[in-house]
């Protein structure tokens, strides 16, 4: 099972050098996938959660493709209605080729009503627009030579019935964000039921879960997958593997924009996870971690 990381491409701590350090740390620790988020206009509803600066995902991933060699690069998630599908198809195809076939295109319908208004996109039609967008992107790839032989996987975000339907009809993977384990089990059952009813293949499971490392166990029905002690987090990853997950993305952001100015806290948590879930001996082909990251695969103090 591939384990990836959601990198914080927004907030007061975001700048080119910090993004570069994030990428080197993620790749150096042995994670297989690096993903970034998407917003175009930092309207008040967006700024409350994800304040400026907010680095545009295709531009950011192009920059990070140049400072990495192995890790896959993705969007979690690109808000499909914000761009013309032919532009999305073109940028994704070019980035995939320039990075050596490393792109994962995660897409979703979006939630920020004020941002939709600023872009002149009808909020009430976002679901239908997302369906149309993904179909048009796939058609554009099929009709042009730009896509080449390197197929770009499309992950579909959203845990509603509409999101699950979209994943079955249009996606290579279902990419729900920050759910509990029971919610992920229930959603996976719905995914399989919908696929069976329509005689379609079941998309892969590729959730983005929390990464909040605590000293004491976190209990209660509301505990998100990825919250708690390192033993709880490792067990969550094991449970997701048993559920059939092919990829899991760890999200170290807890909602406070000030966290973006303290990336080493997240890096230490990632190093703790890496020490438990990856082989003890580092792969010599992996680039060295960023200097601010522990080099050994032991749990940092």
C-alpha cells in the first residue's frame, strides 16, 4: 500500500523554500506520493480555513517536480468547475510528461460558495459541472497525443452518494477526505454496491486521512482515522490495507493556519510514522531528507 502526504501549499508559512523542504522531507523519508490542495480565489470563506498565500497546484507541483525524482505528485483535490476542462487536460498532461509520468489528478466538486461567485461559476451546478469536466478531460486526453503512453490516474473526492457515484462512473479511485474508519468502511460498501448494480469495476480506495500524533490514545466515535498514538495510527493503516486501500494520504494539517509556519512539527510526526511503516534500512536510491528532518529511521525525541 502506497502512503503519501498532503503538503501545505497555503498559509503564512508557505513560501518556495518551505515547499521545497516539504518535498525533500516527504521523498527523503520514503513516502510515495506528495499532494497539494486547490483554491483559486482566497475569498473570506476560503481564508478562514486556508489563508493566503495559496500556491496554485499545477504551478506548485511543477516546481516540486524539479526538486524531486521519485515521489508521485498529485492534487487533493483540484476543484473541477474552476477551470475549463481543456485547460485542465492540457496542464495535467504537460505536468505528467515533464515529471516522468508521476501525476495523480484528484478532483472534487468544491464547497466555497463565495469563491464560486468570484469566479462566476454557479455553485448549485457544481456537481453536474464536475461530471462534465472529468468526462471532457478524459476525452481530451484520448483525442490528443500530448497524453502519450503515461496514463494519468483520476481520483474522485467526496463522500456523498453523488461523490461515490462519480467515483464509480468516472474515476480510477475513490478519494474521501478525513473520515472515521467506520465511515470509510460504510463508504466502501456503498462504492461496491453501486459498482455491482451498474456492472462496473470497483474503483480503488485511496483515502486522505488525518495525521495527528498524540501521547495518549484518542477514543470516541468521532476519532478520525490517523488520530492518536503511533500505535493507533499504524493500526489504522493496517485496517485500511485490509479494507483494500491501494494508497493512503496523510494530512498533517489540523485547521490552524499558524501550523504552516511550524512545518518541523509535522515533519517529526511523519518521521515517526516512517520509522514504523517503512523498512528499517533506507533505500540508497532515495534522496537524503531535508536537513531539518531526522535522518535515521528511529522515532524522534
